[in-house]
C-alpha cells in the first residue's frame, strides 16, 4: 500500500501541478467558469486563474450535522437550496427527513445568506446556463461537498461540468465520475484520511482573503 503524506507543498503548488493536467488552453479559449466550492477551493482557483482571465466565483455550501453528533456530517445544502443527503448515515442514525430539511433551511437563512451579503454584497450566485464550469476544491473527504456543488450547477443547465481537485479518495472519484464530464486530479487515495495530511502547509483562509479575491474577480 502506497503511503501518502505531505505530497503537496501548499495550495499554490497544488494549483501549479493541477494546471499540468487541466487543458488550460481549452479552459482559456472556451472561457470556462471557475467556481471554488470552499474558501480553500477559491484560493486554489485564484492561483489557477492567475494564468488566464476567466471568471472566478465561490459557491457557498453549509454542512448539516447529525442531531446527536456535531462532528458527523449527514447532508449539505447550497446557496440555491439544493440538498445532498448521505442516506446511509441518516438510515443508520434513524434521522428523519424533516430534521434534514429543517436544518437545511436554518443553515441557509442563518449562515449562507449572511455570507452572500458579506462576500458578494448581496449578489446571488451567477447562472451557469450554457456555461462550461470547473468546480475547484483543495481535497475531498466524503464527496458530499462536490456532489452538492454538482447538483446545484446541473440544475442550471450548464454546457459541461468538470472537477479539479489535487487529492481525492478513490471511492469518491468513482462516485462522482458519472455525474461530470471529467475530473482533473493529482492523487486518488484508497485510504484517505483528511485533506490537511496531504499538504505540508494548508493555512486557514480568513473571510478577508475571500472578500479580496472576489472583489478582484468581479
């Protein structure tokens, strides 16, 4: 079994290496929309964008945790109120769907809406209709974040949807592949632990950095 640890220096290193597997000329010529699906994904996207003039934005998502386990994510909601549920977990914990939908609404009202005003000054997520979209994140533990982003974008009838992620669990890669046109990645890992483990330095991204990137990419 191959052992992976600190295989990437930082987000800039990950972006530089990802740019070698992403068809950057095609991305530039076809004006793909770059969409970070987390704060870290936005920073990674900004490094990718430094080589092109494509649009860059963030898609805001909030996790929904199990009622008796605040560390266990059982679903996720996007800013357009698309929801992806981990059905195996809600079945195991006997969580009612009413709880999921209620929490999704609360997270949207209390968390996402305030971030829309903070980060985008109230501007909603732009329509991806007939666009080619590249969803970007720094890693993926369960795939729920990517699946929620994919569901959100597909609901807007894009021309194509791609994913760019430096490190991804092998099983998540297999799960996501049928839903997108292609996935650009560096390492698919069988025994994925947590994204931080695969970077030498993965600094926490503060709100000011997000605001600055979005302001520069209006």
